C-alpha cells in the first residue's frame, strides 16, 4: 500500500518525537532494551544526541504522513573531539541519527529521510556526515546505498562500524 509521505525540517516542537526515535535507534542494542526507554534516554551516552537541541550545527528532517502524523526522523549533530559520539570522524563532520516507527519501516521512509538530510548537510556547506551502525543491522546496506562507506576507524572485532559519506 502506498501512502503520501512528506519530509520537512524539524522544529523545536518535534523534540518529543525525536526523543522517541532516539529510543528506536538505541533499542537496536539488547542491553539498552534491557535497561528500558526512560533509563536509557537518561544515560549521557544516549542523551548527548539530543540534549540542548537546536545548538549551532544541529540539523534534522522529519517524515510525516498526509495527516501530519510523524513516521520517522533523521538528524545530525557535531561533537567535539574530546567528547565524541559513537560515530565520530571529525569535529566538523556531524553524526547522523535515524529512527522510523516500527509500523512504517520497509516502505522507503528511512531512505527518504537520509536523502533529505544529506541534501541539508550539503546545503549547509558540510564536507560529510558520519554514523555508527551495528555490523548486523540491516540498515548497514541502506547506508551503503546512500553513499556511506566504512571510515576505516573501527577494528573488525568491534560489533559496530563507523561509516562516513563525504561530499567532496
Ligand atoms: C533503519 C531504519 C531507520 C530504516 O528505515 P526504513 O524506513 O525501514 O528504511 P527504508 O524502507 O527506506 O529502507 C529499508 C531498508 O532499511 C533497512 N532496515 C533496517 N531495519 C529494517 C526493518 N526493521 N524493516 C525494514 N527495513 C529495515 C534494510 O536495509 C532495508 O533495505 P533492504 O532490505 O532493501 O536492504 C528503520 O528500519 C529503523 O528505525 N530501525 C530501527 C532503528 C535503527 O536501526 N536505527 C539506525 C541505527 S544505526
């Protein structure tokens, strides 16, 4: 079944939904699922992806259906070298986070969000976008289709891999 999906820029009013999507992304990890949503979102290593949302360098897009109901979100954020995110590559390359509601997955929403977010990043003059993904997450293939490549930082023994999409 096809449906109308629109991708728009996030506003500060979308923060609760972004937080829900941060949980969807964190919950890929079994340990996080065990900890539970509220406790996981309170952990600095998770909350750092959204706290003080709207600071310089933040950017995001949200997919909504024809009724305006949010389906998924993707956003990027810069991290300093001394307090990096999981997918840190450089202080001037933001890290992508993405989540799509369970019921809306596998219908192209995530791909549309990635395309829109990369356009936003390129328009903002950024030289690339990075991310961290579990090696067994099927999203790895999705990222590859959108130009993300192994950044060459992660060792093969690590369960996750840092990927980067460079515009140059
Ligand atoms: C990863 C995610 C954002 C992709 O969004 P989506 O709307 O399902 O993506 P699309 O429909 O555009 O593309 C589907 C692709 O996503 C990947 N995918 C990952 N999890 C999926 C799921 N549960 N259902 C369907 N596809 C999934 C697959 O690569 C699939 O493509 P392929 O099977 O043809 O290779 C979404 O599945 C999700 O929120 N997953 C849980 C959170 C997560 O893993 N976040 C990323 C952490 S790095």
